[in-house]
């Protein structure tokens, strides 16, 4: 057996050879869409704070007030003493926003998926997930021990085929998709998936991490989401029936055995969800910015606030990102294994706070590259 340092160094060499090496860059966010990295001011097109709520004065004040009132941390899991009254308020708001009977807030979107899926599914069951479903959905499926099949991205016919072929060999069946896809920015065929689930005696679960404020009328049985992106705060949630929520509260290990969220985070989420619920058009500016950019670049009209520009090889995507960085724009290169080989890309995320001039300037840089 090699020493631990030799083992890890060899593994890292492999990731470097494949242009998959990643490092943590210190990044300060202080105002709107501006960030500071290595002393350099950049306009970010890589934050998921689509409506600028992480920098909203009311959201920030709510977090500060809650810290003053309740302290900095929760001190225990929700089932012990961590169930601050702010949870109840937030869950009421989430259920109302999603038009479900109830909601449950968990530690993060990641913790929601890896807690909920294994709580519902087991060895005799079948999970059919979209090929591009987020890593934590796949981790949750694997943890459950259920059989996991993947249907071609957004392909109802392929999903139908898998159901016809495999559904009857398993006890329960769960179909899982994202609403707006995190790496491609496109929208799932929710109505079609809902019909397939009904027809083949299956449950439908959606992950709305990038769809809050955009996706309306989702009828999925289990609606997971995050408070860490458009809500500008932190945390995960699931919306659904009273029975579902009661059961998840009693069985999701990531809820039971992990400390509750800090009061400041809950208060920020509460304020942000109120803002989203009371301003149904809040997403309009970020959506219009994304569509403006896509049209200028000759790309497909986006369904949400994410626009991918697929480049191909990882080194080329890194070089394109570096070129933008040198000129004052932060746009992450997304590389395998996050996305399929040969589809390395620049992933642009749009905020309601971006100015058209910044989008124009960035487009000009890319056309002269
Ligand atoms: C970001 C993301 C998550 C994870 O949510 P966090 O709150 O950041 O842990 C889960 N699912 C999807 C689809 C995501 O994009």
C-alpha cells in the first residue's frame, strides 16, 4: 500500500492530465453582480443568486435581527432543540408558494436529495432519472439501494420505453427530473412526465433548484428545491402532502442526524421567499437578460436564467473562461465529469442586476476571440 500522500498525489496527477483539476479561489462578493478575486474586480456571470436576493437589504437585515434574537447557531438537530419558530413560518410560505399541503426544510438541497430518496425507495424498487439529473439525485438513488435507470435527457419516449420494459419487475417506482436543468438551462417536460407517472403507477419527484419563481403549476408528488440559489440564502426543502412531509420528518437521516440551520439563515430565507411570492414578476429581468444574451450569441432561447455555450474540449473551455477573466468577467468553465465528455462549456448565469451594457461588452469579447 502506498503512503496516503503518494496515493493522493498520483490521483491528482491523473485529474491534471485530464484537465479536470480544480482549485478553490478566494472570492469576495460584496455588491450586486461584482466579485473580487486575486485583487481583481470582476462582473460575475457565475453566481446562482438570480434575483440578487443574497445582497438585498431586507434579506440581510432579517438575518442580522435573527442572530441578535436567537444567537449564531441552532445547537442541535430539529428533532432535539433546533426547531426554531422561523422554520414553521418558512415551511408555511414554501407550501403556499408551491401550492402543496405542507413543506419541510432540510440542511441543503444536497442533504434533501440524499435524505428523501433513500427514505422512500429500497432494494425492491425502481428509480428512473433523467440522464442529466444532478449528482446529489444520483447519490440519493444509489444510497437507497433501488435499481437506478436513466432516460435520455428530456426524452419522454425513452422514459416511457423504460417504464414499459422494467416497471412491472419492481414494487414501487419513482421518476426523477430537474425542472430547469442546472448545466443546460432547459426545461423538463413536466406534464408529460406527470402523465407517464400516473399511467405506470409511479411517483414523480422534481428538483426545482433553478426553477423557483419560473416554474409554475408543477404537479409532481415530491417537489425538492434549494434556498441556496435564487432565494439568496441557504438550505433545502421538500414540498408535498401532509403524509409525505410527516414521513420524511421521521425517516430522512440527513434531517434527523444533522444540526438545524442557523436562525440567521432561516430568517434570510423567510424574507427572500416572501419577496419571491409577492413579486411574481421578479424573475422577469433575469430571464430577459438571459434571453437577450442568447439571442445576441445566436444560441437557443433559454427557458430559465442559465445559458450554456458548449465549446467541446476542457482546455478550450478553460481558455475561453480565462480570456473573459482577463477582461473583467467571471464565467466558469464547466468540465467533465460534471457534464458528458466533449461538452465542456462556459455556463452563464443571469441576474436581474446585470446591465445590458455589461452583456454587450462581454459578447463583443467573445466574437473577437
Ligand atoms: C445546486 C443544486 C442542488 C444542491 O443544492 P444546495 O442547496 O446547494 O446543496 C441540488 N440539485 C440541483 C439540481 C442543484 O442544481
